[in-house]
């Protein structure tokens, strides 16, 4: 940390003073400039170095988004991590910052603890140092929708179990449906404590056993990181919380499945950016399809690679639904997965706490999810030697006509 240099750019002398004092106490070298045009000239000078840039959004000479776009045109600064600092909290503003080329977003009311966590995490991710976020191995599959009632939790829970039982491995399941997380309910397991307890720790490199103690083990081969107990606690899970949990989940499981729910919060944005695959859950009705189109537009504006976004049409209604052939063109002709209608099966699974793929893996809906899990994982698992082929893997390969 001693040699890491942070450039602050903000037209408020008070903000500059407070941030410089806080970062200096943390051991960083800090340069503070109140004019973005002066900052650009400073960045162009070869003798100056910045490992991280923290910029205000609302500045009179040049707004922060324009400043970020301008500095990205400087070859030596094209990949320097940038954190936007603003009093605005609307998702639209955050997307604008990310679209301009920023790497993270921070509110001006940030505490010293969160500032430390966010800065150290962003520096670690950019440098790829040992034990950091980008040096981890789990393939992350996030299930998300902008509309409730489309089954993100059912998809997430059954997908995680399918991956575990196909390949006979432990799979991480993370409930990031913060306002109404029900993964524990679907699995009939209850958390004694949730990630909210991590708020009392200030170290980004938190001890592993503290994360491990939060995980709930299920006999189907998955370990669940639970959501907060109530919607009132949801706000206590921040991007800093994600930064504390992420390295452990990435380094301890070959696959990580995340139920991101249906609210585009800052922690969820953080998760979506890091995911390898985003399964966009859609029900075959107009409101859900409109929400899915909106989500694709937002992802596009965020700069997410749409190639990693795969719609999953979950047939939650029995009659008068739109045919898949009409949905696919609306969703930009993305490749899709489809889960057949099985209301009775999924309801029974929820009531008993026994997920569908554990009780009826060969049902149409169960096999659709198992097949989806297989298609999402078979390439990365092809080089892994296994002592035995699981019965579920034999079943899906037989169904698809794939040689063992």
C-alpha cells in the first residue's frame, strides 16, 4: 500500500481535504486537484503516476463522465481504475458512470471503513495480486430479472443442485435477492447469521473462517450464502460486503450460482459485472418480456458483454402465453433455455423444502434444468477426470445422445 498513489479530483476543497486525510491515514500517497482540466494535464505528464483515480461527477469545468472519457484516451491511463464520487444514488447515474469507463461508484457520504474496503478491493482487482478477485477460479452464473414472479430462486436453487450432482462437486449458492431472499426456504435450511454480521469488520482481506461460518450446507452438494433475514436489513449488504465475500466464494467452489432477484441495486450491479454468465429469467407474458428488454438495454449501456446474457423462458403460466418463437426475436435473437410449465411440481417443492431436481429430476421441468446445467458446464468440465460418472450425468447424456 505504501507505494500506491491515488489522484483525487473534486471541485470541493472540503471533500478533497476529508478524502485526502482519510486516505493518507490508510497509508496511500495522495494528490488532490480541484480542476479536472488540470488533472488531465497532470495525468498526461509521464513523470506522474496514479494507481487509482477518484473523481467527482458534478464539476463546473468538466463533468466527471467527460473527464473519465477524456482520460481513457490517454494511452497510459486507458486501464487505470477510476472510482466515481457523487451525492447521486440513482441507478441511471451509476450506469452513466460505468458507461463512461469508470470501474466503481461511491457515494459522498461514504464511511472511512467502506472507503478503505472499496479502494483496496479496486486496486487489488486492477493489479491482479495474489488472492484478489480476478485470480480466482469459480465460474459464476447469476440469475436475474427486472420483474418478480418469474422464478429466479427456483432456477438458481435447482441449477446449483444440478451442477453439484452432475459432476459430483460442491457448488456455491449465494442468495443476493436481498429484499426477499428465499433460497433457504426452498432448501428447508435456516441461517443462524447472515452476511450483515460482516459490517463490524473493516478488513477487505477478512479471515476465511468468518465467511465459512456463514455458509449453510445442504445434502444435495451445495453450500448456501444466505440473504439478510428481512428487507430492513437488505440495505446493510453493500458493495463492500460483496467485496469481502467474493474472494472466498470464488476460490472454494468450481461453480458459483447467484440468485440476484429482481432489483437492480448497487451490490447487484457489482455482481452482474463480475459474472461469467447472466441468466435473464423471463415469463412468456408481455410485462415480463418488456422487463427483459429493458434489462438488456441497461446491460448494453453498462458495457456488459451481451454474449454472456442468456434468457431463460420459464413457463409460469399454463395458458394464453406467448409462443417462444415470437419471444426470441424480441430478445435480440439471443440463444435461450426454456423450462416447461410445472406449477404443481414447483409448488410442492417449495412447500416441502425439497427442490424439484432432487425429487423429480426426470420430469420435463426437472430435466430441462438439468440439461441447462449440463450445457452451461460441460465445456469447462470436459478436461476434469472423475472417478465415476454420476447417474444424473449418464441420464442427461443419454437424453442428448452424447457419448460418455
